[in-house]
């Protein structure tokens, strides 16, 4: 057993030697860091030290532009100017998002 870790502690060892609590990770992936409602066509930038981890489409939406976190680049065809239907969830690590139309909830994470 690794020092300071017990099966019931909820902690796990990261590759960099640090620890992370699995409950904290679960909370973050379920919107525990908050969200931003976006219903306009201006650029929205994630708060300092955070990213948007998911974009949940409320009304059919088109994304005009986006920026991703370093190391989380999107490859392949672009999805800008594609119609994303209501109910669709787009996961990633976005530092900024600009809509062309529609409404989304941008969930914050670290």
C-alpha cells in the first residue's frame, strides 16, 4: 500500500507523484465548479485557471470559434458552423467559446 493511501480514502496517486481525491474529480465532471449560460455571440473566456469541460446545447447552436487548452487540441474536421442539436453535449477543454447562434451551458472545470 502506498503511504497515506487506504482503500477507503478516495485518494489515488497521479503520475506526477501527487494525490487526487476521486470524489473531487467526480464532482468536477458533474458541474461542481459551476457553469456559464451563453446565449449571445460575444466571446466567452473561462475564468483564470479554469476551462470549460463541456458545452451542453439548450437551443440548436452553431459555434463560431473556440480555443482549447494546451494539449487538448481538436483534430480532424472542424465543427464550427455545424448545427449542434438541442441536447447535444460537446466535451473538451475549451478556454474560450463564441457562438454564432443558439444557447449553451458551458460547464467549468480545472
